[in-house]
C-alpha cells in the first residue's frame, strides 16, 4: 500500500503538467467569402474596374458561387463575372460582359 501512496503524488503532478501544458488551441483564420475572393481577383485581372465602387451580387450555383458586379445604368461596357468554387474558394473562371 505504501508503494501506491508514493506513486500517487507523482501521478497527480504529471497529470497536472499534461493538462496545463497541453498546447495552444490553434484557431485558423476565417475563410474568405466569395465576394472577397472575387474582389481580389477582379482587382488583379481587371485593373480598370473598381469592385469597391460597384456592388457585387452572388448567385448560388450547384458547386460554385457566381459573383456578378452591378454597374450604374449610365455606364458603358460590362462588369466582370467571377465563378468561385464552393469547395476551396478558388476562382474557377471569369469573363467580362458587354
């Protein structure tokens, strides 16, 4: 019985150390939303178009988000349309309307 009693304090200390030093909880950064992904893509690939000044509308496709930008009625030309994968939030395709 004495043998078990001498091991008990060591077990308590080891358990306490394991629980207190178990490591940090790693929180991943929040995933970007489809509009953020599309805005970044449009800024890089369509430098003459400002996504901050033209609101985006998101449509739900089967496996993709379809991000369409709106233009004022008086604007000439067309806005970009960006397709973003739901699986990994990467741009699948883009085109510019007329």
